[in-house]
C-alpha cells in the first residue's frame, strides 16, 4: 500500500536534520543509504525504510515506485533540498533512512559447522572497513566483528564502501579485545591473526577449523591481547620492498585461501 506523498520545499524542514544526524551516526538504530543501487540493495535485503526522500534527479521508476509502496514516509524534494540532506558530493536523487539490522552473537556463526568470522581490529578508515565487509561476504565469511575504536560499519561511508554487504552479512560493532576473546571461547573458535611476523605462510596454515580471522589496520596492527590469545599467527609472503597490504586486500588473500581449503 502506497504511503501519502509529502512535498518538502523548505530548507528548514526537520527532515533535513534527521538525514544529517543519520549520516553522522547520531540516530540510534538508523542508517542513511543513498543512490539508486544501494537503495535497491537495502530494499532487496528487506530492511525497513523509515523515511525516503526523492528528487527529480532520480531516473529509476522502479526504485521510486518501490519506495512509494514500502517507505513509512515518502518525501518529494527539489534537487537543492535533497542536496542539503545528502552526504554525497553529487547526490543521485534518492536518500533513505533504514532500520539498522540487529544481530546477536549467534548470527555471526551462520549455523555453520565451521564458522569463519572476520574480526576487524582498529580499522578506522570507513572506506577500508566497507571494502573489508564486501570482501568477507564475497569469500563466504559467516559474519564480522568490528571492534571498539574502529570505524562504525553502519555509518554512510562504510555502508557505501561495502556496496550493500553490510545489509546482508551479520555484523556486530563495538566489542573490545576481551569481548572478542570471550566470544571465541564460548563458540570454540580458534583465533587466527594476520601478522606480518607470523610463524607460517598463510598457505601452510590450517584454515579449515572453526575460526575467527583477526585483521588489523596497517599502522596500529592487532591488539596485544588478541596476539597473545591467538592459536595461530599467519603471514602473507610479500615481495620486497613491500612490507604490508591494505587490510581489505590482506583479508581477501586469507579468506579466499580459507575458502579453497574448505572446498
């Protein structure tokens, strides 16, 4: 059933601030999603659309009609008004507020006999974190823990970087090192740390067991508590003089090796 359309013309309308607050992560349980592709991904994932703002720039009739049917509030805006609501330099004519997926610890295991959970430790760049989530989904990880102190995976830049993976891949944000270790102990996951000083190359490590793969930012690395709790520390052999990889690239190498071993 289509919701009533509202025309938003004033740049002082409270809806503008709601969208800005969502972009800044200041609306509890709410994500900002922009652009016709990402909005389509959110709709396909079944996320409740709390509010939709659409301008004449949107050239996708299907997305517009779906939002008219499914959004709890539907706002018709001018391009100028939507630009004030957008976190993009070049808005694409559609921005929506969606309800953030709520996940429990058990969701990260995926009901799998050999879960593969990615732990992002101190990844502060939201674009890198988004790419990491996209890589994790592509490689068949069952879930992801993004640690306290790192970027919020539900903020707009990380959402865009994930290209929609954050809508589908179970993600929990905000555990500290002790919380991650406790999660792994309770669920009998071996902690495997990606570490340039690791004792074995990744292709020689056993990545078939139920495991939590811990990857850290290039600068800060992995917290000492997780290094101490690791059942294995693996390295990716690199050709000199390169001594490190982007976190999403490193995770991809390790995750696809785990997938190869499990196939």
